[in-house]
C-alpha cells in the first residue's frame, strides 16, 4: 500500500524548544515552511488549532493558493462554528486548493482549553456533538436539495449549500483519540484515524480497537491509520542522542519558565496524554528508536514521543509501524524548518524505497499464487 507523510504547517517559527521570533502569524515564514515540505517530498501538512492561535482556515487558503501539490489537513473544533457554516468554509477551501483538503475534527480533551472559547459540554457530550457535526457536514457536502435537521445539538431547516467540494463524493475526514468514546466516534465516521506515537505493541492494540469500532458501527471498511512522532536525527547515533538530550533540556527550561502556554501543569484529562505519561513512566526507550523523555518533559502534551537516531535508524523504525498497517506517517521536529528539510532529504526517500520494495514483493507473491491456482 502507498505511504504518505504529514508535516506541520506552523504560522511562526516557535516550538517547545524555541520562542517565536516574530508575530503569531508570520506570513513569509508560513509560506517558506510549507514550500519546504512541498519541495522535499512531503504529501500534506497539518494546520493545527488552538484557542488563541491564528485561524487555520485562512492560513490554509493562503498556502493552497500559492503551492500546487501540497495537500492540506485542516484541524477544526466543532464548538467554534455551526456545521452549516463550517461545511461551506471547507468546500470553499477545497475549491481554492483544487481538491487537496482533508478535515481533522477535534472533539477536545481539556475542559479548560475548551472553556476558553465558551465550550462547557462534558467530554461525553462533546463526542456526541462531534459525531452529529461530522454527519451534518458530510450531508451538506453531498446533498443538492434543501433539507432539515433536528438533532441533539443542532437544528436547522431548509438548508442547502451553493458551494461544493472539488473532491467527489467529498473530502476526507480525519479523527483522533485514545479513549473508548474516541474509538467509537472515529471508527464510525473517520476516513483517517490518527494516533500519537506509542510502542509498537500498544499501537497494534489501538489499531485493533479502531477496527473493532468500525465493525461495530456497521462499516465494511476501516479507517486508514496515521501515527505521529517527533524525529530527532543526526549523521551518527552518538550525535543524535546528544541532540535528543539537548532537546529535552530545552523543553524543560521553557516549561519551567512558563513560556509554553498550552502545556498546562497537573494531570492531563485526555486519554492520549495519560497513555503517553504512563508509557514514559514505564521506560525511556522502546523498540528500535522510540524515546519517551520528550513526552514526559511536556506532560504528555500532544504529539511528543520521539524517534531518535540516524536517518537510516529512524526510517527503519517508521517501517516497523508501516508493517503494522500504518500508512500515514506524521512527523515534525523542533527546528520546524530545518528538521522538515532534513527529514525530507534523508528519511522520506529511504522509507519510500523500502515500501516500494515491499509492494513489489507482495505483488510478485500474488502473481505466483494466482499462477499456482490456475496451473
């Protein structure tokens, strides 16, 4: 199966290790970073969402209008707009990008962060709302006649959009989470299910949970699986590990000084972060290259487990996940621009070459099997 690479579409040069050098929305840097991804073999970039961050939709439109190939993964929280409005926004962006949009729906795993924009629902209520929201958006994308909706969270009458996506029947839907409620929602509605990087055995368990949820929802297909990491690469293993320890030191220093606002103190509320912390407490190194101190240093905030080593080591580690059934590999470093270029130059080609070999071998085995049956 083909493999795809997802990077980050940051609107400034700040990260967990380095404060930004300019405004929250730096137009020139946003384009420069996106172009670096397009020029170095990445398939798509994520425009993330934060309560106080620049709006990702117009930032994505800005990039889509200036780059020709790079695909867009747009993060969206249902609490910030009505689904009729959101569906039109997404369809317009799919038109601007000429069919390069996927939408990542975020339910929200932190009550405080959700409350910053007036969302007071409980976690279970948020998941119910997200499922209803996604279904409405899908229907708006694909329905040419006016319709009514009377749901638990949304009610409207006689609505039909006048703008439709380029992609038919609709753009892809991405979803993530590590709780039972997340598996149920994403298993039912997602085309792509997103996981944070965990040890291979635990990732395999999560993939089975997603498959089971899809089956329970009555689906005959299953979502594609995406897994996210923070690669730390260098020309030698020794240099890579020195870089990894420097990185953790910088994360801790920034967090101790209170400069990373979205890394809140205290135990995390969402299951994904709780899992990352538990994995870090159980050990620092797993499998071929997974390293957990970066996650521990952030309190399990978001995509934070690292893959450490030479490009060859990190590529082999990614192939281990590919062999589990992961076909979208998400990666971003701590020097956003430099690491995107290095990863694209030195890691992506190795993974693509090895995947092509696996696919060729699989096709050859299939041909041999068919010949034996027919013979």
